[in-house]
C-alpha cells in the first residue's frame, strides 16, 4: 500500500494580530457642524438638545483609524 499525505493544518492568527479600529468620541457640537451627517450623530444631537441631557459623546465613523 502506498502512503498518503498527512492532513495539512492551517494555523490561526492569534487575536492580538487582528486589525483593531478605533473611533474618536465627538460631542454634539461637532455633530452639528459635520459636513456628512450620519444617523448616529443626528440622533445623539437630538437627544442632547433636550433639557437636562447629559452625554459623553458618540463614536464618529468618519474618524476611524487602524491602530
């Protein structure tokens, strides 16, 4: 009998080698003057216009960086 080739095993990349994206947090005043408004920013802006609203910002998709 002839011997067959063994199974080839693909090595998986560890989680630390994957690409990580980061977004800058922007406040409602930045969303108000944005040239390309997004739905997330506009909903955040509407919430912040309510009296007594407290916000810590929203991640802006336009500031996505690979890091």
